[in-house]
């Protein structure tokens, strides 16, 4: 009974002191980076709208940052398995810091777009190396709780960043927001430099995909030698094709329920609250249950709550269901990350992470693009039902996948 209470109140209480220290530094770095990045995104949007009233130009500037991320991510995966991951993460933070600092002095639209694109590309080199490093720095049995703490840090930063940016831009303009972001990246680099332990396994590469890490063939061979990576990609493509549509369906649902402007803002607030709740609950759930079980049940909960949201005729049930969906989404994503880290070898993990992240982002973008015609054709409520079917299919894929990789993951989280 005491262990249950301890896990609920403080999931990390039984961590070794060195593990706690690593978790503190790593999660603080994640929080600061996320805060600065989200604040800078708001600042970029506001700065572009100051320079031009064209929505087309704004979308083009944001699009090139997405393209830069998509192009840089595969290269980041290769380097994450090829070079010292700690140094790669620090270099990513410092280079992004200088580029964001430069953005604070720019009034030329073209130069702003180039710097924003370059900064986003530099950021992309951090995450595959970071994801691949975590299983080497923390006990495998604690990965669920560790990833949950990181999720809480990212969610907190994502909430705080836009709020700080909005306050700062109204008082001092967009420039200082970029400098704030640069400062967060520099602090993050310092914290990562102070994390003790090895970011990479000491075992030498033995498999072809590991030996040819610097070749395009090595990047492609990761898929052939690691079917689990293909399974994760198929899972998240299926889910994101459906949930990507929510970006379009939620504002339309708000309009269907009542006054759009008020309802949409309220629904977005519910989403934020649900995301934070999901990050909080994930640590507690993964302290009791395996990540495989949490993943499957999270998808089932998501599918049900999407149906409830789509059929809600009043604002309150829609708010509750949407918040619940976001909570389950964050918990499921955290469990998926933990499963991925437990079931992939260190010598290919950064490239595997790049493959999965690329597939996830691409499928989400496709879901958003397809959502417009779908909502126009069948309305927002049936779009929510379509998303529910997509997530239900994801639950089936997740269940099959977890059966296949059960021998690679811990049976008990603690």
C-alpha cells in the first residue's frame, strides 16, 4: 500500500540520486527549450503580420519552417547515431540560440524567413539524439515515468511560452521574445553539458544498419533490420491521418454548438488543460502498468471520447470529452515513446526516431490537408466519427504490435 501511495504522490521518489539529478537537468532543459520555441513561434507570426497583411505570405513563412524541419530530421537521425550525442545536442542548442538572437534585429521579410527556417533546422538536430540517449541515462524499468516527466515539462513550456510572448510583444515588441528564446537555448545547452553519464552505448556497431550509419543505405536499412520501426510508423500514420482533421473540425464544431468565437477559445482551453492532465497522469499510470497496456487503453479511450465530443449538443459535455481525449492522447504518446525506446537498439535508435517522427508529422499534415474537404462534405460531427475510426484502427495495430515486441520490453514498470 505504501508503494502505491508513493508512486501516486511522487513517481520519482524511489529513483537513485544520480537518476534524479539527470532527470532534473534534462527536464528543465526541455521545459526551457519548449517555452522559448513556442514563444518565438508567436513572435514570428506577429512580426510577419507587422511587415505584411498577406495571409499567403504568413503561411509561406510558416511552411518553409516545416519543410526545413522535414529535411533536417533524417540528417539529424544519421548524425545522432554517428557522432557524440551530447555534443550534437549542445551544438543544436547553441546554433539555434544565435539564429534566434539574430531574428530580434531583423525587419526584412526575406531575411526573417531564412533565419526562421535555419533556426528550425538547427533545432531538429536535438530531438533524435535526445530520444536515443534517454535509455542510456535512465534505468529501463523507469523509462515510462521519465518520459512522463519530460512530457509534463514540454506541456508546461508549451503553455507558458505563448502567454509570455503575448505579454512581452504588447509591451516591448517581438524582438526581445527572440532574445528570450536564445537565452533559453543557451541555458538548455549548459544543463545538457552538466548531465553526467553516457549518452550512447559503449558497444560498437555490429549490424549492417549500424556499420553503414553515415550512408543513405544505412538509413534505409534501419527499416529492413528493425520491423518494429515500420510497425510504429504504420501505427502513427493511421492515427494522425484521423486526428490531424481535428484542427479543422474543432472550430467548425464550436460554430455548430453556438457562438464560434467564444466556444472555440473555450474548447482550446479545454484541450490545453487536458494535455497537462494527461502528462500528469501518465507518470502515475506508467508507475503501475506496462507501457503496452497504457498505450492500447489510451487509444480505446481516445476513440470513445472523440465520438462523445462529435455528438455533443452542448458546450459542457464537448469540453469534458475533448479534455479527456487530450489527456488520453498525451498518456498514449508517452507510453508509445517508452515502448519505442525499450524495443530499439541504441546503434540505430536516433535514425529510427527520425523515421517515426517524420512519418508522424507527414501524416498529421496530410490529415489537416484532407480535413477541409471532408468537413465541407460531411460536417464536423462526422469528421470526429472518422477520427474515432482512425484511432480505433490504431488501437488494434497497437495491440498487435505490443504482442510482437513483448519480449523486448520490461514486464513490470517498477
